C-alpha cells in the first residue's frame, strides 16, 4: 500500500516568511499542493458555511432551480457539469452553488425568510477568504524570488475576481467506476483554496501525461485549507509550479466542500458584450487591455526572476 501523501504545511502566521516561502515553493514544485493553516478564517465561520450549504442543498429541487446559474452565479444541478469531457457518462455527480465578487451585484441569493443568515454568512466568508488569499499571494511572490508586494505593484489585486463554490456530492449508492463526483481536471486559475467536511474522495495524479495514470488519496487536515496551483500559475512559471490533475471519487456518504478560485484582475463585465454597442464595448476593450497588461507584467517579472535564478545557482 503506498505511503500517504505528505504536503508541506504552511502556517500563515509564522514570522519567518522566507522559510515559509521556501516550503510553498517545495509544495508547488513537487505536488502543486500544500496545506494552509492559521489562515485567519475562524472555525466557527467555516462550520456555519457548511451548515448553510447543507441547508440550501437540502431544499427541494424546484426551489433550488429558482436560482439556476446565470452570469456564473447561482445553482448547478446534479450532472449539469462534466469536467472530463472524454467520459461517456451523463455528467459529474455533484451539485454546486457559485458566489462571485460581492461588489458587482450579480450574485443570486436565497430569500432571507427561507434561509435566515445565509447571505450574510457567505458574504463574511468571501471577505475573510480574500484577506487570506492576499496574504498568501505575497508568500507566493517570495517563493518565486520576487518582491513581497509584487502582485500588488503590477495591479494584479485591483478588484480581484474571486468565486466561491459550494459543492455537494450526494451518496448515490452507485457501483459504476466511471461516475465521479468531479471527474479528472486541472484548475485554470492561479490558485484554489479548498476546505472539506472531512469525508474522503479527493485524489491527485502527479504525472498527468503518463499512462496508466496513478491516483493518490489526499487526506484532509482539520482546520487547514488544501491549496493547489492552477494552469495560469503553471504557465507563468514555465512549468516550475505544477497544475496537478485531480478528481473526486463518488462518495459512500454525502460529502460537502467549499472552494475559492481567486483571479488576478477583474473581467466580470465581459458579459456586457451582449449589449453589442457603444460604451459597453469600450469598457470591454479597456478591460481586455488591462488584463493583457497585467498578465504580461506578471509573466515577464516571473520569467526574468527564474532566468536570474538559473544563472546564479
């Protein structure tokens, strides 16, 4: 039986930031995953988020469908998504709820009389997570031998686009080996922060191009987030940091988890392209220029740093 995976444990409160940055680098190079503890998000708040998530997913399907996803916010039903499109199954056996940036007023919320304090709980959680992510990004910059405030200087934290996903993987009592809670995929953003209810199911494949693929179980760690690198960060570092293939097995009991996918610039008004003409298009064009400028600045700085490191062993 293979040994359990050993990811670095990153203590966000540890005073020696350079030592922690080196641990992050190790985790990102070796696995593309690490644990994050002392992140500033209270256990009590996390418990409330799981409780409220369960309350929503326990509603009748007719009630949940009233908040069906639009503008990338709201509810997606069981089998509505399939992350591995090569599979012949109907879809992934999960349902989810998306919550985007709080300032753009595009989120959908259950009625207060149906789920009291649901909205306020999720808004507080969103704000706390963004604070933790901002601190983490400074350490990721240090792990790449960049200045601690690098991402802030290049404008990458201006109105960050961050989405929370509440996820429910129901126990369907199915024996099919091809049905997954979340089929194999890598995340396309910069980083993902995940917290689970402790029910197992998450697996990673460290060598995604090799066949046959070898899948390893990822244990949860009480009080800690599981952090993984996305495709965007892998490209910025020219493959130094891994965007690792992962999946969730169909659970033998109901499983709940919550993720946040922070991005480095806002493009939330891209949906305005449906307005077709005038000022909306000008705004879209300006945002595309901003996005390309930020991405280029980040890529250039990271690449130059890596070249400098290679020339000074």
